[in-house]
């Protein structure tokens, strides 16, 4: 049986504890934020290491040519 309160809200049940779900979403949000930051750091670190490895021989070759 619908109450007057339910009829006022279109017959849908109103959850009065909605603020609890917002607080409950903070932990997964922070886990996602921290996980995303770690992922971005790992990708950037890998790209820098790979790039440095690819160009390591170029610096030595340039020094040898400059001293000739």
C-alpha cells in the first residue's frame, strides 16, 4: 500500500540513508585514484628507462666524434 509520502515521490521508495552510500564510495574512489597514480608512474618510469636505454649508445658516439 502506497503512503502519502510515497505518492509524493512518484510512488518510488525513498531511501533516507543515501548519504551512507556516498561515504561508502570513498574507499573505492581512493583505491582507484591511488591505483591510477601507480599505473601512470609505472608507465612513465618504463618509458623513460626504455628511452634512456635506446639512446645510451648515441651519447658515447657523439663524444667520440667530438674528440676527433
